[in-house]
């Protein structure tokens, strides 16, 4: 057998080595209402307590590398890597989260056509178990790796109103504005518990190292215990450098300011309801991961910060590899408006249609559960800078429509057939170089610089003949990149093709005992592609198992020697 290009990987995927999580959650809540004239008063509290036991040790069963199939058959590896836990320390990480809130609200109906709601909520967070302090890291970097969300809090005011323009409430204006605290993203915070650099280290051996990489037969016989597969060692390897993940002390959970303004109007002629709505969202606290141990060198000809290399090989501070910090930024948000017509089922028929348009921005998509892949796969121009651009999750334009037909074949049991259509803008994607242009240790995450022409001083085209240069410049023109000439293509600058999808649903009421009925339904997802893949071209795009970002590549580039 031959592998002319690429690699063959088999066995347990390395992120499944030592991978287990147990979560115990308890929630409590209480609330009460009191009516006083035109006012309704509401007050209450809620509390969530969660305990986590998280085992995540990538490559902890051991990974062997072979240069070719023949060497694999002969069992002569060129490399062996394994994540190890110091003997006597727990192989899993334990952490806790608590969130307690009290809230109050007053709703008043000043008339039968106008009501107003004003509320206030106060949340405070607890995390009684911090990550293990790495004293060497604190001394080297001047900050702690034991930061948590413990003690953080948020005061969140909210308001809303509803105004009917007529007594029959045929036309209403409604809206609201409020601060909203997001759900607890503990999967990101837990990285700091497994990435302390205390009693956690990696082993990397080669065919010529001392000791040398073991062959598979020897490793299975003497180095691997199936009953305790996660690797342990009584001491760290000599000169072992630690990879660190940390949470910014006092990190605040994702928080947004959201407001909406809407108009609802009943269209008597159609028997339908018309809605116009605008929704505003602003990130008050978003999450962002940066790398504190990249060593900057020079600035490239295109203005891009360059680095000495991967932090494992060329760190800013020796003795440490990647130092990934989870912190808050105040970047990103969205603006969307929509129009909708909805006609409830009447005389056996119902339908609805809507159109939405808007934009969403972010600094980092937080699309992975690990700090390393979230940081690594974020397309950037200046690594480490907070660059706000179109969100990976933006849907610029969206059209939906549905029609429902209701039948009664027997007694009062309803049979329903529904079609649902969705047409939307394709997912955003970025243009990046295939090479590691900024030398941060990772390729395919550097946004492309776009030349103004063959004389752009930022570029050296001396190795290209006239035809090759013309073809290179034509590539940017044909792919819509020329509008960034003189600068660089923004993250998610382009959209994939428009997507059309059609779904089908059957629903049947079935009698049981007395007045009780059971509804049985069958969904045919993406039904349209069965009719015509030309008309209904919806596909699920799978680009990278650990990240949501989509990229397209420009042939590799490099900087001239200084």
C-alpha cells in the first residue's frame, strides 16, 4: 500500500483519550405575584449549583508516528507523544459553579390600551474551587493562572411596553430594552483547571532521542496499562515546558444589551397578522482567547505582526509553551429587522411568510470546546489583536414560508400536511494563506493581503513571469477580493452561495382513552433535495470538526529575508 500524499490516522482519536465528564446540577427557584390596583408586583429568586468532574487528557493513551506504511509494518516509529499526569495527582479536574439571583418586577396597565413593565435582576457568581496555582508561571508572567469567576456580579435592568392604537387592539406597538446575562459556558472556563501546568506535562520522543520512541509492541507490553490507560509518571521529563490555560481573574459571563421595537397589525381582508420588528443586540461582555507566550519579532511589509515561531519552540518566556488566556472584550453585536405575515389555520388552511435582513459581528467565534483550537483557527490579520468582523454565525438574508392543510377523514381527528421553505444567505468564509505567514506556528489562519497591482511595494513578484503575475492578479479580481486592494481581506469577507431548503411534515391525531388524543408526526427533512437538487441546494457544510469557521485558501506566501 502507498500513501502518495497526506497521512493515515487510525485508532482512538486523540481527543477521545481520557475523555469523560460528570455533572451534578441542582436548581431552586421561587417567585410570587401581588396585585395592587393597576399594578402587578413580582419578586423572586433562583439558584443553580453545579459540580463538575472533567477528565480531558488529549493523547494520554499514547500516539505513535510512522514515516510510511513499510515502517509501520516493521514497527519502527519515528515519534511517540503522550500526555502524562504526575503520579499521585488526580487525573480528572474538579470544579464548581454557583449562580444566585434575586429579581423584582412591576407591571402596570395605565389603560386598557397601554401597559408598561419595569424589572431589575441581580446575579452573583461563585466558584469555590480555583485552579491549582502554578507558582513558576506567576513569577514568570506576573499574573495568576488561578483566576475564576468567583465574586463577579451583574445588575440587569429591563423594561418593556405594549401600546394598542385602538380599542380592538388591531394595531399594537411593542418594545423593550434590557441587559441579559448569558448561560454559563463552563466548558471554556474548565480549560484553566486542566491546563495549570502543575503535574501535567507532555512526553515527546523520537527515534534518536534518549530514551528513544518505543515501538508499538514494546509499548503495549511494558508502557501501557489497559486498566489505567491515562498516562502517569512520577516525575516530569527533564526541561519539560508547560502549556498553560488560564481564566482572567474576575471573568464575567457573556452579557448583552438587547432591545426591540415592533408593530403588529391585523389584516382583516386576509385574516392574517402583519409584524414589523427591529432587534438590536450589543455585546457588553464577550469572550476572547489570546496567547501570552508568542514572541513578536518584526512587522511584515503588509503591516502584519510577525513572530519567532510556535510558542513551544520559540517562546516569549522560556519554560512555557502556549499560554492561552480567556478574557472579556466588549466587541460584537447584531442588528436585524424583519417583516412577517402569519395566517392561522382557518377553514383547513394556514400559511405564513417572513423576510429577515441584518448583520452580526464578533471578535472570536468561541466555536470549540478547547482553548487551543478556538485561538488557533480564528482567521486574523494581527494575531493577538481584537479584530471585529462579520460573525461566523451571521445570516445576512433569510426568507421563510410555510403552508399547512388540515383534513378530517374520520370523526374529529385531524390529519395535517405542512411544507416549510427556508432560503438564506450562505455561511460566511474567509480568504487565508495556506502557509504560516506570520510565523505564529499555525497555517491557514492568516488573512490574505490584496495587491493593488504588479507594482505594489508590499509584494515582491520578481520570481513570476508576466503570465504568472497576470494570473495571480486575476485570481483576486475573479474572486471579489480586489475591493480590498492596498489592504487585506477582512475575516468572513465573502458568503457561500444562497441556500434553498424545503421540509415536509405529516401529523395525525390518534384517539386513546376518552377525550385524550395522541399526535403522531413524521418529518421529511430536506425534502426539496429529493425533488430537485438544482432548486433546493441546501447542504450541511462540514469544514473542521473542532471549529465553526470556514476558510478558502490562497496559495502560500512568505516574507523576504530581512
